[in-house]
């Protein structure tokens, strides 16, 4: 298992954000061994549910059976998001922590699956420190993260901020229409 879980301060922040927002249906992208999943699921009321999507079957197996409130969905996040959308699912808290080259797509999907006033958290928005800010660095992942930061800052459907913890945690609230 690679050591790429969120650090404890990000775990605590996610827990509190989910708790304060009163989330009852949480969707996470990127389970790994389930550390962030546990932080999120602990914030749920007893009737709440946390769904977490993981591509790697071995990681998913490790996180499986965490708790009856947690469902681990094995598969590619894009495909699974499509399936959730087709079944009319809605979520009030999202944590996006998988597959950075598709972060823009995942943000868009989260907005479309959002219940009114949903919260979207995204990890690693200043991946590897300041390199995202260096526009001369044309690494495609950094370019994608620059684009996602811009969307978070400017998209009229959301209000957002960047929290300087971990690798920088983006937090957005979807505006009610
Ligand atoms: C940074 S780790 C997640 C860490 C976890 N959220 C935590 O803090 O404990 C990213 C995870 O996303 C998974 N992943 C990568 N690409 C994916 C995809 N396309 N769909 C779903 N999961 C993916 C990886 O296998 C890995 O387990």
C-alpha cells in the first residue's frame, strides 16, 4: 500500500467539514486503504452513508467491510460516476482524491451530482508545493491542477477557498439554484 493517504490534519478537517455541513450522503473518489473514508464516515449520523470509489481491487479489498455505513465501489471513477448519475443519486459531501489528470472532469461531475448546498473537497491542489504556480512548468498534471484551481476560484456555481493544509485542500460549496 503506497503511503499516500491524507495527513491527519486533513483527515480531521474533512471530518469536521462533513459534520458541520450535516452531510448524510458522502461520495469519495480514491479509497486507498480507507483512512480518509474512516474520517468521513465518522462524521455521519447513524442513518448516513459513505460511498467510496477505488480502481485498484487490492486497495478496495483492504478497505472493504469497514462499516455497514460504508460502501466501497470497485472501478474507474469516471465510469462509476456515470452509473451513479444514471441512477439519479445525489450527494451532499464529496472528497476527490484520485486520478489528478481527471480532476476537472470529477469536479464537473460532483457539481452535477450535488444535492443543494453540497460541499466538495479536493486534495493536492498545490501538488508538490509551488510547482502548480509556476506557469512555465508544462507538466500535464500541474497544468490540469492550474485549470482546476481556476475553476474553483471563478465558476459562478460554487464558492470556494484553498486551505493551506497538507498538499493544499480545496473546499467548495455548491450554490443553491
Ligand atoms: C491518494 S490515494 C487515496 C488516498 C485516500 N483518499 C486516503 O487519504 O486515505 C488515490 C487512490 O485513487 C485510486 N485511483 C487512481 N485512479 C483511479 C480511478 N481512475 N478511479 C478510482 N480510483 C482511482 C488509487 O488506486 C489510489 O488508491
